[in-house]
């Protein structure tokens, strides 16, 4: 049985680490973009990811989502054109930025 002190410590630990628990899967999810085979799939995926990032309540992810909406990233054909014409060195460069 967990005592009250341990329960409050666990609760604090979970609250403090909640952003990490959400940010890491978001980072992993964005990597799925590189496996989209059509511009439509890529655009739909980015729209979903950006919306999810903007609604996380995590400052950095919210800023990324807001930046993407404000700059029109979804209309940035260079990124979604990767789905149609993959360029391998771009993939590794952009994944490096996500780390």
C-alpha cells in the first residue's frame, strides 16, 4: 500500500513530467510524415499534427502550431512535395532539427 507522502510525491512527479509525456510522442508522430505517399496525405497529416500541437497546452508545441498556422506552412509546397518526390538528405536534415 502506498502511503500519503508517496502518493503526493507520485502525483507531483506525474504533473511535472506531463509535458514530456506528451511532447515525446508528438516528436515521434511528426516522423510519420516522411512515410506519406501523396501530397494530399502529407497535407492532411501536417494539418492534423499542427492542430494537435497547438492544442497541447505545452508552450513550445503551441508556438510551433501557431507559427505553422500564421506562416501558412500547409501551403508550403516544398515540404508536402516531398511526399511526391522524396529527397533523402532533406529527410535526415529535418529530422535532425526535431531532435
